[in-house]
C-alpha cells in the first residue's frame, strides 16, 4: 500500500513481479489506470483504495461504464495480490458486476448512450474529416516539414485511413513497419506489424490485442490504394521500425493514440471520437445497408455486405454475434423517432425525417402486435394534406 504513484514505473514493476505470466501490456495498463486514479484523487499512495472505497466509486461514477469496469478490474487485481482485504475486494467486485450488467442492458436496447450518442456523426462526415486532414497536410506541406506538428498530422492521416478501412481497437498504436524477409524470421509472433512484401499487397499482422488469447494472430491484406500509398510514403520518409511517435519522440502507447484521435476530432468535428465509436459508426452504417438489402431482397448486395461485416468482426477480434449485440446501434436521429408521437402530430409539423420514417414503417407489423405499425390510410391522412 506504500507503493509510490508519482509515476507508473514502481507500480508496473510490482505487477510484473506478482503477475509474471501476464502480458507486459496488461500489467502496464493496470499500472496506468491506478496511477491516474490516484493522481485524480490527489493521493500519493494506494492506501485510499482500502480506506475510502466509497469515494473511489463516486470518483469513477461519471466515466463511461466500460472505463469504470476497467478501473475496477485493476483495483481488484491489485487487492487480490495484497490478499488482506477480502471484504473490500467483494465490495469492488459487486460494484463492477452492477456496472457491467447496466452496460449489457443498455446494449440490448440497441441504442447509443451517453457520450457515444453526443459524439455520434454519420460515416460520410468521418470520411470528409479524413479528407480535410489530407488537405491540411497538403496545404501546410507537412510531408516535407520536420516538426512535431507535421509528424502528428502525418500520424493522424495514416491512422484515420487505417481505422476507416480496417477498423479495430487501439492496438494500431504500436505498429511496426517490417520487411517480409525479416518478418519470416520471427518464430513467435507477439507484436503488431505492417508487413511489406515485394510484388504483393502489404498486410497487417496483429498479435497483441485484447482478445488475442481467443482469436490468435489476425492477418489482414491491405488492398486500399490510398492506404498503400500512405504506407509507402511512411517507409520512404521514416524507414522501418515503430511507426508512431509523440512530438517528444516517445513511441506511441494506446493512450497516445486515444489522445491524438480525440484531440483532432474535437478540433475538426467538435466531437470526441476514438476507435470504439469510430467502429460503431462504421458498423452501424453497414448494418443499416445490410437490413435495407434484406428488405429489398437484393441477394448480391446481401452477400457483399454480410461478407464485409464478417470481415470487420474478424479484423476487430470478435464474433459476428458480438458485433450485432454490442456494436450495431441505432442512429441517434432514429432513436428520437416514436411512431405513436408522430401519429399525434399535425401534418404541417412533420419533418422530412419523420415522413421518411412513416413510409419505412408502412404496413410493417408493430412489435408484439398482430397488426401493421401504420396503415396506408393512416399515412395518407397524415401526409396527403401537405
């Protein structure tokens, strides 16, 4: 309990000593979470985890539910190592379980919640954002400038393209660029690479990520011409090895990637968008297209979109069922539409979105009922007077 939390190093060594078989990255994340929590609560050691558990739970309560669970996991693991405070451990375990159940319940409703809903943008806006960054790099001649800001924009440009084409978690932060001949010499794959092979498309080899124990190394061919061009440029300008560095010259960690993405999405979109929300936006768009194809009985389109959704699930490192349950969300605009509320409106008060929604619900069975959600006559009564 007397461990210093001035920086993560002492705590990291403690986790490594007591959890030697666990991945270094996991131990590092636990150390970072507890160090940041102590700093946020103005504490210089971890005794507060025992002495003031109520204040700890109150401190994290305004964070996203997944962040709360991650912090609690680190706390529980630390206290289990100490093995002296079973009652406090049970308190934290019960709180974590409650928060996880809340998260699953919210996901089952299929709606974006909290910060996700506030920061949602359509996929076409994400694409426009990427092209604005491309323009900024060109206008400021960042490809030929050696500065911290230029390097940051070059990092952002290639990472945005990478996540838009092959969306995943934060593991791209520690990508290394490597030649195929050197890659083949690696006996045990434990890192994340973009592999360049002469005469072939480059490919992603991802071995260090959240669900690696279950899904093993993920290998993904990079076919996107724009991304291939950006990778070639990166190789010519920076060479092989770690791809991303901070302005201070330190190689990226997951937190650096998150800071980069949220910093510039706030600047250009006035939204805070990280890798998870980006993935949800992409999957939601594809999911909507997929359901439209199913309704239209377009077999070719159905197969094309299903294949894409399955591929994105594999690239992220989870199953298609997980993708459907956790990541396919309703658009915030759709969430605000209520059929019964719209029916009560006067024709002159209907918006274009509401009219489109009424048409989409025409003659479809209402949930739990054996009758249409809205009939043709009801639609005519609402819309024809316009």
